[in-house]
């Protein structure tokens, strides 16, 4: 992933913040990388209000429609009435409340592990785990497409960072071999379903390689949890790797429709993180409403596995249809469909064309993805209806073609 911290340096040291900010924004604009917020009125449903029009939403992580599921919102409301709007304190002071404890028990059972710990976000979980386990004498070995929060966790830990080519087990083996003589611990980190590509890590091979080389493993299931595996418990459990993966993490904020994140593993791991993870210790506990909503969402995933199954089936079909229409979509199996374009400006234009026709798709550019791999990222929701998909399939090819011609 591209360096987040890269700054342009064309203003003098003593320039005012205002001058510096304006100059840097111009640089960002020149690269076609300006980001801005779009205000959505109403819940994350297939049809959302943006400004004065209703648009079809194809970039929400509300994959299973749980964020506005009546049982999930009711759980949040009930918990708010009973426990208040906030936990107000760190979990280690007085902020560890009944909904947290109940959620952690449920997570551990769902995942089939000894224990789980809820963090306030996945970003904080990744930072907290890696910095708790590694120091400058250790080595972290990370897939090149891993999420920004994993990258920042690696950096903050001060460990040696080795990057292996995306999903490339030969390269991982080379890195494991070449780092073998270094003293210290080694941790291999990967996502299971990759956030911007929708593809999956070769988890079985990765875990057995790491084991053979005496390295620990950590798997981020942010985009898999709720959707993959029996009862939505994720790919690690589905592949029978629960006992071989040392650390599992995932967010409560995507398919589970709530907010927050979990780490799942052995009781000692969880105790160590409780004692050491600064992003757990020095922050306010998750609001009780979020914990209760996430627990309800997990129960729905267990009760209604057909939600995820239907979603994946539909994604396969849409991928096929779009490939037939000539779009560059890799053969993957997930609810995330990347349409590779390459050029950032062309990608933004395609997204603008789509929005003009009332379809909201995210243009994903560096530094979220590597240079020259800008793309439209479609994310599908179980709540999309047939007519929504039909409109998407009709409009996408022409919007992209117009953007291509415009950028010539
Ligand atoms: C979204 C995401 C996170 C961060 O989770 P939050 O709970 O949103 O902070 C971490 N890892 C991956 C792979 C993600 O996609």
C-alpha cells in the first residue's frame, strides 16, 4: 500500500498552516486524489438520499442489511435505555458493562475459541495487537495488500517489517527463510477476504508455512465475518484452522451492522492484550448499544445463514454478467466486486457518471490501493432487489466507456 504519511514539501518551514494546507490540497487535486464527504440521509439501504436525489447504494458494507434490521436497532435502543448512551470510561476503569461481557462470551462461542476481547474499532484492535506482541527486536511479515490499520500497527510496533507479494506463498516462504536467522519473534499477518480486492488469502498454506517456520499467525476477517463459514463465523473456522491461527480479529462495523471490533484467541492472549494494548486501555469502552446490537446481529447470522448464502450467489452471477459485458473483474468469490480501471481520474469520472445516473459506487484510489490500480469497488447487500441490480448492469458499462473516452 502507498505511504500514507507522504507529504509534498514545496512550502517553506515558516509558511502559515493556511498556506501549507492550500498548497498540499492543490497537489492532492493534481493527482486526482481529492477526497470529500457525501452526506447520506437515512439508513444504509439500497436507496439512499444524497443531496436532493435518491440514489442506488453500491458501496456500503451493510452487506447483510443488519445495520437497520428491526431486531438489531431494537437491541441498540433497549441497551441504551437500560445502560445509557455511553460506557463513559475505559473498560478497565468502570466501562466494562454487561453487554460487553455478554458479547465477548458469545464471540468466543461463535468462533470456537477460549476468549474474545472487544475493542472500540478494528483500527485500534490491529494497532493494539501488533504493538502488544512485537518490539524492535521482532519481525512482522505482512501481505502487501493488508489494511492501513495493520500497516500502522506494524510501524508503531517498531518491529522489522517484511512485506510479501499478495497471496504469494513462495514469496512468503522466501521471507520466512531469509528472516530465520534474526533473533526475536515472528508474526505473519494477513486478511482472509481482502477489503479492496474481495479475493481470499490461501489461509491453509499460509498457516502451515508459518507453523513450519515457527512464526505466529494473525488473520483479519473484517470482510469475511458474518458472511463466510458456517453461521458466518469466518473463514478461519470454516477451514478448520481455529486451533492453528494464533490471533483472529474482525470488525463489528461491517456485515454485523454495528460498531467496534473483536480479537479472538486463547485466554492468555486476551489477558495479555487486556494488560498491554494501549488502544484498548486508554480509550472509552464501546457504547453498550453497539455491543448489544452486534450480539443480536451474530444471533441473526446463526439463525439465518441463507442471508449470506444468497448474497454470495448473487455476487457470483453479477460478476459473470459484468465480465460478459467486457468489464475487468477478477474471478473471485465474495460480496466485493472490484472493477479495475487503473487511472485515478478515469475512475473518479466513471463514479461521477454513475452518480449522475443515480448510482453510488465508490472510486477507490491510492493510497487505499497501490498506484495505478484505481478501481470501482462494488459492494453488494442482501437487501438489493432485482430491479436495483438490473439498473446497475445496464448503466455500468456505458458510464465506464464515457469515462474512458473523456480521459483520452
Ligand atoms: C475496515 C477494516 C478494519 C477496521 O475496522 P473498523 O472497525 O472499521 O475500524 C480493519 N481491517 C480491515 C481489513 C478492514 O477492512
